[in-house]
């Protein structure tokens, strides 16, 4: 599991570890997934027959193409970057098929590609598209991109997260209801409830009815509804049917998790992810051995459904991109940036090879149990990290430009303590 740590301000560095996974409550998550699997098994209207058989791996099912699909000459979306050739090819592939896998290696612009696909799907079908991802962070990032295209977007989040701020809070269903201009009675009751803490039974009943009507109106009018995979089991979506469903970061979701949105009437499913990167986090070893740690994306690849790969990366220094390209992607990754784009101006650091900003720093230190008793730390490695961070800072690198990654909470806490002392 990859975890980034960034210093948010001045001479401070904040660390995060892989043990701080943002997991939903097991009871809620489990019940939504079980309900989705039951629906898939017994409800013929939950998915199209083609998707049903493809997901079950029935080999006698031939690949299907949608007929009468109009592919616009301009394969792009307003206010988003122009797609490169591999992104355009993936978009065409997704629009024409009821089941698509799009593989997005690191930095290849899969969020922009996904947002453009969603835009084109809305223009093609005229109906509402459901967009999901396993984490709230991934949902918010994609929601932000889709909103830029001018589509009517509703971000549906759990009631427990309504008070949490995000870059797309203004698109959240509860906030859109607050800002409705033509529903004065609902706003008055909402204000009264906030001021007094509770309403009379009659007012409470009226408030809930008006709120439910407003939610229904906004959801039905939306071009795109965005939520987490498990969030797609929200009762407010139960009566809606979605022709097209896109699941981003689908490699990080368990298969039952993906099924929660899929069973909402899907006739077109697009899975975006990368089976060469980390899969879902499954804490139960027994469940993992039974197959839960294999994502739906990966299982479909194993069954022979070929993913369409995005091949131009814009994130890494070209020298850093060589290893993942050769080791995981058969050397197919091209670079959309040049060395100069990823070289820090005015920073002098003694790389072993000046044209390759990377090296492995080998240290030998004793691993020990951290003070918490449930994690580990290595003081020798921490000392090496402290020296390297100091060297970077002295070379002109800003604290907010430095990331430190560690798999252990004990090491994160110890590093945080040591670097705080050095400030």
C-alpha cells in the first residue's frame, strides 16, 4: 500500500502510515455488499443479461458492441485537457461496449479520461450516469473534474460525512438542498431545527417529507451522481436505474464492493484501474485466501477480457518511469514530460548519477517493537532519513515538496518526533 507524507507548512513535515487506512464500518459495508450479491443472483433486472454472463465468466458469450453509437469528431470535454491518442482510443472503446476495462498506469491521466468518458456518456444516452470509487478521496477528485465540464453533478455522501469539508462540498446533495431557491418552507424548517435543536412532531414529519421530495428531485435531475461503491447502496438511489456506471480505482475495491453499484440496472459498466498496482485491502486472512483480495478488474483480466491501456505518463521524471514501464508494462509507457520538466531549478543534490535522480540507500539497523507494542521502528534507518531530509532542505528543497513513506506507525511516530527536534 502506497502512503504519501507531505509537509503542509513552513519547516514541518507530516507523516502518514499504511496502518491508517480509511475503512468503512464493517457492519454497514458487509450488509450493502451482501444485499448486492443477493440482488445479482435473483433479480433479472439488476444488470443486463450480457453483463451478467460476462461477470460470471461464461466463455460462450461473444463480445458485444453497441449499434448506432455516434462517435463525435471532438473526443474531448469542455474545460478538460485534450486527450492523447491512447486516451481517445480508450474512450472510443468504452462508448462502444457494454463492459470495458481501462488500465491507467501511474500518471497516465486516467481521472481526466474517466471524466471525459462520463461527459460523452451523458451526451450519448441523455440519462444519468453513476460514478463510483472505493474511497471518498477518489470520488471527490473525479467529481471535481466532471463538474468542470458543465454537467449537473450531485455528490452523494453518507450522513456521517455531511459535516466533513471537501473541495466538492458545494455539490453534496445535502448542501444543494440547503441552497434551493424555490423551497422556502423547507429552508425555514431547516433553520428552525438548527436553532432549536428539534422540531415538533408535526413539523418534523413535514420537514422529512419536504427533504425527501427535494432529494428525489435533485437526484432525478442530475446528469451524474457520484458516490463511493458502498455508498451506492444508499436507499435514496434504490428506485433509480442507471444505464451506465463507471467505477474508478476499481483495483482497490473488493469484488462485492463493486457489485453494489453494478446491480442498479447496469447495461454498461466501465472499470478503470490498474491490475499491476496494489489491490484491495482485506484484513481477514481467511477471506483473502478465499479470493476476496482479487478485485473484479483483475478477475476479468484473468478471464481474458483485455484492458485498454493508457500509455503516456505525465507525472514522473522519464528516468524514474523506466523501471515501472519495463517491469510492469512491457516497456510500453511513453513520456509526456522531458527531463527538464521534472528537474528542480536551483537545487543541488549529489545524486550518484546526476542525470538519474534516484538511488537506494542501504542501512543496517536493528528493528525493535515501538512503544505502542503493536508496531515497529528502526532508529538507524530513521537517522538516515533525518540526514537525507536535512540535506534536501539545505539544498533548497521546500518542506512541502518532501514526502516520506513508511509502512509502520511506530516508525512514522519516531520520525515525526526526531524531525521535530531538529527544527
